[in-house]
C-alpha cells in the first residue's frame, strides 16, 4: 500500500514537471487595423517584456510568423471569412496554404491553433455554410503533414450564437444556426478542439445598464445573482455568459467540449454616451479577469475548470469603424506606451509593508467566526483545502501557521486564503456561517495571511506540498488536479 502510493505520488510529480497540468492561460489579441504600429519584431519584444505567452493574430502574415520564431510564444492564427470559399471548395487550396504559409515556419514558430472564420453568425448564412467544410479541409491538410494532433482547428463565435443566455442554465443555441452548428460541434468533439467564443460584458452593460450593474460587469460585485433553475450564485457577468454556453452545449449533449475565450476586454475611451469606457474601468476589468482566470477559479457550473482567455487588444486600432470605443480597446498605444498599467501575472502591485507580492483586499480578511461549531470549522477546512483548491501547507506541523494548533486558527488561515483568491466577496467568506470578515490583519510572527490576487501562501517559509487539511482535523486529504486522475488510475 505504501509503495503503491509512493509510485502514484512520483508519477504525479513527473507529470507536473512535464506540464500535463498547465492550468488556465491569459493571452492577447494582436490586431493590426491601425496606422503607425511598431514592426513585428518590436511587437514581439513588447510581448516578451510583459511575459505574455499566448497571442492571437487574425491571419497568417509571413513577417509576423517569422518574428515569433524561437520565442516559445504560442500563436493562434486565422483564416478570414473572405477566404472561406476557396478553403471549403477544394482540398488542394488548404494543402497549398499549409505548405506555403505554415510549414516553412513551423515548429520554430509555435502555432497551436487555427481559427477558420470569425463570428460567422454575424454575417450571411451562405458564409456560415462554408465553415465546417473549410475546417475539415484544413484538418485534412494538417493530418497529411502529421500535425493534426499538435495544431487544433476551430472557429470563433460571438455570443449572438445563443438565442438565450439568461439565466445561464437556460442557455441555448439559436436554432437558425443549427444547420452548421451541429456538424461543427461534432467536429470539435471528435478532434478535441475547443468551442471558441468572444465574450464582452462591456456591451451587455452598455446596452442594458438598467438591468446590469457596472460592478457585476467588472468582477467587482459584492452581491450575487441566483440562477433559479440551479441555485448557482453568480457574482460577475463573465462567468454567467460562459456558463450559458456550457448549458447550451449540454442541452445538445456535447459535454466534453471545452470553451476558450478568444476575445474579451474593456475599452478605455468611448463616445459621450459610452460613459463606462474609461481607463480605470478597463484596468479594473482586465486586472480582475486575469486574477480570476489564472487562479483556475472556474465558473459556478464548472468550478476549478481551466479556461484560456485572450484579451482584446494589444494596440488601439485607429482605422476601425464605428463608435469611438471601437478604436480604444488596446493595452498599448502604437508608440508602445501603456494605455494603463496591467500586470499579466495577476499578482498586482507590491505590498511594501511586508515585501511580499500580495495585493490589497481593501483592508479585509476572512477568519473563523468565534460562534462557529467545531464541526462547521472542520467541514470548512476540509472544503477550502480540498475542493476549494487552497494551499494549506502553511498550517501543517513545523510550518509558520501551525501554531497555535487549534481548529479556529487553522480555519482562519484556510478561510482567508479561499476568500482572497476568489474575489474577497461576502460569499467567499460565508462557509455556511463559519466565516466572518475583519478589518484587522490576522497575520502574526512569520505567518502572513494572503491578500486578494495572490494564490500562493504568504507564509515566509512554507514548503510546497499538495493541499491538505490541518492535522487538528484528524485526517489528511490530498487534492489531486482532475487532469492527473486518468494518468494514474491504472496504479490504483
């Protein structure tokens, strides 16, 4: 029994080292509908400077593919709607495109996704009908080259692909798109490709501010919206829109398809009526988005589910038509200066009082309620250190937060860690009434309580180990990422 467990643990460590569990990632969209943009090599330097590892472009521009060579940055490239017809008509067109536009630069340029068409439901139906044949021809070309398992093929969609998105559990695809959606979903399921969608809470707020609060759109809401069909609680619109797609997929019995957000963001400037398009709101949305994603928070319907997200856009694009906001989604101006500060690590600013990379939680922490029963505290610790995905190594024996060895002390540390990494909201501190919020920092000696945005223990010398419950609970639970379960089931 002991040796078997040791073998399993060794396998888990090896799989982690080799990157089986990569978790969620945040990338950026590199649009180029603008004047005076820096050259591709300068753009790559800017992207590397900000430690961005995933980039989406909307074509297969040769100069850009060359610029990303040997950088390790994962690239999503696109086939435009204007090119769908030739790709759908003849396999030879897809073969030639792959031979001339991709193979000379791969694998030095790390291409991981090809998007075939973009938001085709916003165009004419005859274009939609071309998507799946074009996807199939691109996939066949990749298979001939032996790349069909290394480069995934999909297509991006607007939220308009749904006929209903609220409540999330009522999410449903528009029946008028069924003629191409079902075969496309069958393609995605067969080839384990993601359903790609562009999610914009900004538009939901702008167009319906009487029904949608700004805080809810910005991940800042302290209240929740309850889905009456499931009882699930939603504190932000991003999660609600993602879950609407999950439920739409489940309604058609496509339960294995993952969702990838290929565009999301917030404009920093708009027309006079677009009052929410400000640098502060853009910074708030994207900062909270990054923290939400990299913590692998998941959504209420899919807690802990990793999801890859691309922020739109790298630069302001002055040639885009429409309202003023359309030209002001960028993180950077064309001269490469920042429109506003954004930390892609999700850690936020340095807390100079402790010297740790922890961020402000507006002066609030979550601790165990003095009136909570021992049973409630045990259950709360078990949940936070297990399903809640909190690193509880700091409250293990010989670690900085083990003393005092009491349920209340250990629960306070676990409760606060969960509270901070899940938005520091009232809901995240409930624990069935066992948790309460405080304005007094509960840190002591070398035991530092994490603050919002940090998903790591702030204890100064805590060792890295699988999350587990406090020894005072009387049992040890080891949290194992779901993506590893299949890897070691044969050993059980």
